C-alpha cells in the first residue's frame, strides 16, 4: 500500500519526484510501466543516463528503491530546454 505524503514526511523520506539514473530512457520507461508508476517528464542527461520525474511522491519513492543501485548522486549537466514552434 502506498504511504501518504504525511507518512513520507514523518519517515524523513526525500520529498522529490525527480531522480537521475544511469539507465537509458527506454529502460526507465519499461521499469516505470512494470511498476505502474506514471512519468510526468523524462529527458536524456548529456553526461549519460536519464532524468525522470514521476507523477506523485509515493510512486517516485517506490521507483527510487527500484533504481537504488543506478541512482546518480550529485549534479548532472542537463540539456537546455527549447520550445519548438
């Protein structure tokens, strides 16, 4: 069962829906689908890996566990956002 926002706060869980992982986008999407964790945004990291933002905190926390061995610690270089059109 998913923990509530208040439970996450009380447990000292990192309250961030985004994470950077050393996997490619296709693999990240596959894991997210398998674990029924909807993605809000996803992008390739210039230095390698993927930045992913999940739709809600409980799913993000669950996926942080799934990706625990593949999480990128520290800062990464992201692609500059460009509006097309």
